C-alpha cells in the first residue's frame, strides 16, 4: 500500500511539472511536443495555402487541427459543444488568416497553443467555435451591414468589420471562463 501511495505521489509530481505556468512555457511545451513529427517545429512551411504566412511546422499543424475541429463541430450528431458549426466554409477560414498576415496569425496561433496545452478539449472546441463565429461575421454574405444591398436600416452606421477588428475581438475573449459541462 505504501508503495502504491508513493508511486501516486511521484506521478502527480511529474504531472505537475508539465502544467504550463505562463504563456511562454505553454508555447515552448507545444513546440517541444510537436518535434516528434516528420517535419521539425523549427522548419518553415513553404508549401500550401498558408505558405505566405511563414508558419513553423508546429504552427501549421495547429491550424490544421483547428480546421479538423471545425469540421467535427459541423457534425449534427456531435454533442460536445452548445453551438455546432452548421455552415463551415474553409475559404472563410483560409482568407481570414491570409488577410491577417504572418505576425497576427502567429499571435492568434499562440493563444490557441496555450488553450490546447491545458488539455481541456471542451474549452478548445468552444474557443475554436468563437474564432469561427468571428470569421463568419466578417465574410458571410448572409450577414448584412450598413450600406450593403439588402441590409436593414440601422439607427447608426454599422460597417462590416475588418479582419484586424475580428482579430482583436478574438484576442479580447475571456479564455479563462469556465466551460459548461453538457449532459451526454
């Protein structure tokens, strides 16, 4: 029994070493964990849709993981999130990051790395959903803003937001809000 308790204490101590204390440690942990793939994390991706962003391989993998998460949230049978993505449009997603440019895209990716390192899948999915709702507001033709054909009359001018404004909106989101646990 003493041995079992000792093993549990050691295991908890070792697990505690892997919890990120701050943003830099979380980002570093992500990059270290990503080095096991065929492309090192310090190599810049030079092919594909995001090649102009000059992303490291690990940053590119996270963008791909965000896309996969959005696709899984499109599944009507998926019960892990309150608001599923009913009309995921990959072109909007790609355009958003390309419009932001390298520096701001990398900045957002670092935020998602921190959340991913917390190993809280519900929180990661919720924040990916929030990101996509901001992207959708920006590019969806179904959302009408002031001055656009078919838009309702507003009491004040409401122009379509820019990619930079949506970037700031994603950055200001409260990532530490508790995640509601849904019944299964």
